[in-house]
C-alpha cells in the first residue's frame, strides 16, 4: 500500500466502524451512570446495567472487526491508526473509572482502585515516553506486542464480568491476569522506548555528547 493511497482514503469501512465505536462510548457511559446512581440510592435498575453490558460487548467486538476489515481490504490508514487506540482507551478507561466504586458495597464485584491506577499509570507513562522519544529522535515507532493485546483482552473480560455480576472468586482470577499482563506490557513497551533512544544516540553522524 502506498502512502498516497493511505492518505487519500481516510473514510474507509474500517474507519467508519471505529467511529461508530467511539460514538457508542457516550451511550455506554450514560447507561452506566444511570445504573450506578440508582445503586447508590438503593433502587438500581438492571435494565441500565444490561444495556451498558450489551453496548460494551458490541463495542469491544468491533475492535477486532475494524482491524480485520482494514487488513483484508488493504485499507490501513493513518487516521485509523489514530482513531483505533483512541476508541479502545475511551471505552476501557470510562468503564474502569465508573466501575471503581468501593464506596458502593452493593456493587459486587467492582474494579479495585489499584487496578484502575495501574492501567492509567501505564498509559500515562507510555504517552510521556512517546513524547520524550519524539522530542529526542524526531519520530516514534510503536510496535504492537502480543502481551499488550492480551492485557487489553483480559481488561475487557474483567469489565464484562463486573457488568454481568459474575462470581467474585472467578473475578479475582480475571483481575489478577489483567493486572499482570498490563504491568508486563507496560515494562515491555518501556524497554522498546529505551531501545529506540539508544539506537538514535548510536546512529552514525551524531555529534558526541559533551563531557
């Protein structure tokens, strides 16, 4: 695929699916807010929880769909590379923040505070790291890692389990797997960034650093 082809066909089918996923996020947030507010007042309506669950599952499923469409139709675009992770983060972070409610004892199971902080901290470190690499090297090369995809998968399973009000014992397994892979992926991406900086500093033609 040429660069001209990529930049001249932004509104591909895959990108439209991604945009629909982004538009589903406010609907998911609204349904979840209605449910948690009702839960806090002691009159929760399961209809809102089920609606939030359906929207989340559909939105999560389209994550795989738009990637398949982009590859199978040879329509990988720069816009898609920006929108796809944006849609993922908007959906996951909104779910994590709204379901991290230890003040609501009736919300069982719920996302523990440490897990939400771990996910947010990893993303913040990656964003700051990318900014540093871009400032120093002029460009950032992000290599998708299997461990990162596995972390996202278990994060989605964890959130789905909470919305389903699944068994707390099995939830402990999901949260442990999601937390472990989230941490490992963060460390892995950090090492990737350090290697990029080392490669840039060792590039031929660079002036040696002053003593």
